[in-house]
């Protein structure tokens, strides 16, 4: 609850650094956040309890607040479909279509800010949000790798990225260019002698 952490940090005059990204594995006893108190603030039991209430821990990831988990599940489906044992590029192509729908929304939005300030402009919360670049890498990289020998997958991925590039905010275009480099080149228009 980033809004809750911002409120808590302002009330207690502290800086809260969330050291785990949403959905990231946390071993037992691991840190979720670090609270840094200034010269006039104190780390009280109430503060520690309030921070604990603003963070939700679960045994499993969920797609409600963790969009990367939804993409991870789709990528896993595509990888299984592209395995030599299954060899089902149509299912992998449908996965790319499902990713396309989600990513089309993502590239039209700004990344969440990693640094949150209070009403007086003081830095209160620092965290590691999932960025569009993170989501693009997750959605494309492994599918491009395992689907590189497929006739359908590279074409489908390039078509998705072409469309995303048309609607993306300019700030997301470098991330789109980076994932495009993960896709094998299209040799369909070359003559056999050019290959």
C-alpha cells in the first residue's frame, strides 16, 4: 500500500525504502523495507507495526497487484507449447496475442514513480516499481528465444512490437527497441543466396 506507506512516513517523519519488488520472493526473515529516521524521528513499535500493516505477504503471487505474474504465467504456457515435445506454435501465438492486449495498455501509461514525496515535497518512500521495460522483457525475451526456429513466433512478436510502437508513449520506445533486438531477423524476403 504505497499511499499508506507515504502517509505513515509523513506522520512519523521518516523515509521508507521498500527493498523488494512486488511479487519478488522473500525468504523467511528477509527484509521487505528499511525505515530511516532523521534526527527528530524515532523508530517506535507503532511505526514498525504500521509499516507491517501496509505490506501484504502471501505464500503465492497473485495477478491482482502483480502484472508481471500474469505475464510470467503466459510466458510459461508459450514455452511449454514451443518445446519439442509439444510443438504447438499456435498456442504460443495465442499467448503473444494475450500479452499484446495487456502490453498495449501498459505502453500508453507512465511507469509508477519510484520516489514518492509528501505534500511538502519531502522524499518519503522509495521503491522498485514494475516498469514497462520490465514487462516487455518478460513478455518477449524467452518466447523469442524458444520460438526463434518457428515460422509464426518471430513474425507474431514483430507485429506486436510494431503495433505497440505506434501507440506507446515516447519514453517507452527505447524499451521496445531493446526487446525487438531479442527477435531473430526476418529472412523471408531474402533470396537463398543472401542467406
